[in-house]
């Protein structure tokens, strides 16, 4: 467990970030904080400061907008992330991607492991890599363990799109970006996504751009 002097810099950093009202600034790819494993949370922020920080993450995620945000994405190397997905998608997309609504949740010290061997490939983006998407093959179902913001144990199985979200955010806490796992031939601009690859699945993109999807 870290000693109080070790905790001070992170608490001071968070206090400094929260001194300005409104959404926090999202760190872009290239900043070293996104490439370092985040420090496990063990009380570096007191309960009041943690609550304020979680609320700032929520506000920032909504403003972006996104369905998840990890603390390193706002420059804080702590193993904390938030997720929320209202899933306002057509039925065809919901069925193809397994995208169902997820309530707002805080993940503290999360880790995941696959459930079964099935994998699914879909286009994925990141608030720290704006303007681009790429296909990532991920576990179709995972078991997520960790805690919530109150220290209560989390042990839950996620499948479909929610499984993709928790994998993406947990990877951030390990210093990984989605591009590390992506089919790079699938890398597409926002304009290309809108004009060419808006289908529920990336099958057409795979055929046209020359990459493989999981069986």
C-alpha cells in the first residue's frame, strides 16, 4: 500500500483538474500517460475527492460523447474507469452487435478474462484517437472483476457490445490502445465510416479492404 507522501501528487493533480468547471480535457494518443499501466487505486483519493472525480469523468464522457472513459484519458494514472451506454441504435444493429443499454457504472481496479473462445470483430473508436475507427477482434464474452466506487466487489459476466466496452476501458488501464489490437488494414476515417462502412457488421469492409474477421 502506498504511503501518504506517495498519494499526495495524484490527489493534487485531481484537485487541479477539478478546479475548472465543465468537462475535463481528453488526452490524445502520443501522451505517455496512455502508455503506462495505471496505478491500482487504494485510497489515493479520499471519498469526497473520488466522488468529485467520478462525476467529472461522467460529465466528460457524456460531453465527448462516448460510452466509456478511463482515468488515464484525462491524464490521471489511476485504475479507474466509467462506462455508460444508452445504446440508441436500430434493431438490426442491436442484434448484430449485441448492443444493449448499460447504466452508468464505475469500475475500480478492473480486470477481465475470457469466457469461452468465441471472438467478434467490429469497428471500434476511441476518444483519445479522434476521427478514426478500426476493426478489433475481441472476446465475445468476458468475466470482469474489481470493485465499484464504494469498494464493493464486482464480479460479472459481460457479453456482446458491453463486453467490448469493458475490454476497451480496462485495456486503457494497462497502457494499451485499441489500435494495438486492430486490423490495421481496416483503419478508416470518420468520413469513410459514414460513407462506406455504416453497415451493422464489417463484412463488406473486410472484403473491400482485405482483412480477416474471426470465424
